[in-house]
């Protein structure tokens, strides 16, 4: 798994790697494996461009399949819409009074 933090620090299987050495480190890890799949976990605070740049580097290193890992929503995210979600939408509050 490749993890990219908000500060754009990279961790390949929990070992920090530099951006300039990422492709070499990936080639070494992939070696002669038949399955060249990598999972990418990128912080939600990263810019779209930073994520795409990382994905491009991963592809150049020989990764054939790239899976994206997402973090589960935190309890604080449950109320990110307030009480203004349409009734029946996922996570909308249920009001027993038919409102």
C-alpha cells in the first residue's frame, strides 16, 4: 500500500520514501511479481493534481492495477448536511411526525 499524507509524505508499506525515489522503490517491491496491483491511500486534503501526479509515477513504475483506499466517514461527518437533506436520502434524519 502507498499512503500519501496531507503534507505529501509518501509511505510504501509503512516505510517512508521520497518522491524522487518512489518509482525505484516501487520497482524493487514489485520485482517479478505476477500481480502488479497497488493500493493508494491519499489524504482527502491533497489537491487533485497531487493525487494525479502520484498516480502517474505509480504507473511509470510498472503498477498495472491501482486500487483506491478510502477512510470510513467519521461520526462528525454524519451531520455535515445539517438537517437539510431530502427525506429518504441516505443518512437523512427520520422524523416520526411525517415532516
